[in-house]
C-alpha cells in the first residue's frame, strides 16, 4: 500500500509542465500544484491506514492492494469497492473529480476482458494485464486524455489541416509506436504518475492512425503538458478560499513531440473497433462512471449541507419558501445517491465474472448531471443572496484591529459570531462564485461529454424493449370492436 510520501517523491521527476510560459521543474514545490499533490498524498495515506478498510488481498498478485484498483468479482466485492470509493470521495467532499480511483476503474474493466485487446494485428492483451498488476502493486495515480483537441467538431482528425494534430501514430518501430500530436483533457495530469491516452470520440475507418490506446509516464521525454490557469496561487488563504486551496486539480493539454511509447505500454494499435470496444464491451465505462456518480453524490450532499447551514445561520430555515428550496436540493442529491445504490442493487456478473453496476441506474443519473448541478448551485446562490458579497476582502481584515471591530459589529448573525459567519460565506462563495467554482460548474456540466452524448448513453442503456413490449401488449388488447 503506497504512502503519501512515496507518491510525492515519485512525482518529483523532470516532467515538462508549462504554466504562464514557464516550465515547472518541480510540481511538488510549485504553488499551483503542491496543494492538490498534498491532497492526493492524503488519499494514499488514508488508503494505507488499516482503519479505512480499503485494503484487500488482490488475487492477481496475492498481496495487499488498494480496493479501488481491483476487479469486483462478487456482489460483496462491488459493495466493498463502493465503500472504498466513498471513503476517498468523503475526504475531498467530492471536489476532486479525477482522483486516482477514476481511471483505475477503467483499467480494471480492461483487465477483466483482455480478449478485447487481442483482436487486432497484434495481441496486446498481456500488456493490459501486466499494467493492471502494476497498479495493484504500486497504487499508481493515472489520469487520462481521451478527447481530441477542439479543432473541428464537424469532422474527425483525418480531415484536419496539418500533420497529426490529434495524437496519433507517426511511425512504428521494433521498440514501439512513435506518437505525435495533442490530446485533451488531462485533469490532474501534472501531478499524476501516468496518463492513459486514447479516444472516446467515435472514429471512422479513415482515422486509423488515431485509433490508439496506451499509457505514458508523465515524465517521458518529448511529452509536454500545457495547463489552464491554476487558481490555487491566487488564493489569499485557506480561510478565504477553503476549496481552491485544497482541490484545484489543474487540467492540461498533452502535446507529443514524436514520443516513443514502448510496446509494453500499448493496449491498442491503430484499430478503430478495438478503441470503441475497450470502453463499452469490457464494462470499463460503466464501472468508471459508477465511481464518478458516487463522487458526484458526495459532492451534492456537501452542497446540501452547506445550504442547510447557511439557512440556519441566516435564521430562515423555518420559512416555508426556504424549506421548499432545501427540499428540492435534497431531492437532487437523493436522485444521484439513489442511482448509485440502485446500480449496485441491479448489478450482475458478465461472462467473465466481472460484476458490472446496473447500466440503467448509472446512466440514468448521469444523464441529468448537466442539469442537476447548475440547479443545485442556483438554489445555494438564492439562499446566500448578498451575504457572499458583504464579506471582508481577505482574512487580513480579521487580523487588523482597525477593521476587526467593525466586522464583529456589523457582519454577524444571532447564532454565529462574525468570524464563523464570514468563514461560512467564504466557503459558499468558493463553491458558487470563485474561479474554482466556475471551473467546477463547467466541469460537471460536461463531465461525460456534451448533453446529447450523455443522454445517448441513457437512451441506449435504459432498456426500452420491456416498456415497448408492455405498450404493444396493451394496444393489442382492444380494437375498434
């Protein structure tokens, strides 16, 4: 079981991370990345603590491993997996969207069905199994970049101007494949051990060079990560920005400058069918999204608790209109939580003995994510009102004797002194109004793709055959006579 210190030491390599036009030489000590790196190290320490219950004996290795890297092979395994995911999600209150358990779920799905990776010109199934064993042994943090750059949404990569804009194979050698181009959007990539690179967007037969799947250590020569603007360095203090200073997992664009990917790290080599099958035929997609919905459920529960606390401090929690809003927020949180539990209840083993969460429940909840999250934020915004705008500019105002007296006198509630009220409303602002909050708003709306993509998952996995049959049977039961 990996410790947090082991993790921090491992990512202190010479990776090429770029922020504000400068290369970051050490992400562990950089103000943009140290906060989230420390949070990730806390997750590993929590998993290594016997009290967490996250350890299990992996049948693939015969040694202790973190359960979030395992393949659920029974209903009991699936329940234990959910509890392990929930343990990590509760530690971050759902605000870390790409914690190590997310992509680990995809790799577990791959390893449950290695035959998917043996159907091409090369049998690469042994690579998938070996990498899964490495995750069990080493608890590596894997991010992923599985979306093409937004050059054109009307066409796929083969039709774009330029040579391999999307990451693709420029050459094949006896040592491996040489990759050139870019891929997005590696959330947490700057502080990950490895990045899984593939393409979840449907490809055509003309896109063969881009139909790849591989893992690459972040410190690999020729790989560069260009980060969006990090928010943590601008945060004045934990008191002012309690979420930003802990959970800002920077998103990054990957650029491959003719990077050699050894054959041992390649899962799919220019096979359009296998790239699609790896996500859906293996069960990786449904397990990974069940993990994500569990995390999302914890986050909504946190927002519901925050809203309830704000209403109580403002003394309006008994007003019928406020109770109605809190009830609606509770309903939103309950929908996702119920979807998570229903997916476990309706789970079943596939032909390889891999217990897959119920698709109807997983994709049903996920199909509403882009609507549930903005509505939850709108309710919280309504409840905080102007309270988030009257707080002092920073914690420095709380320390200055010239300003503290006025704050104590004018910014308080009957059941909360100024220090506690300001603290609460600064948390609320960091959840709904800061740059960090804005990024999370966008992230949750497009977490699994554009709304038509996500609702397409819901449509295809609902199982319309049964209700259609019921309607047809009903219609057949009467006629014009």
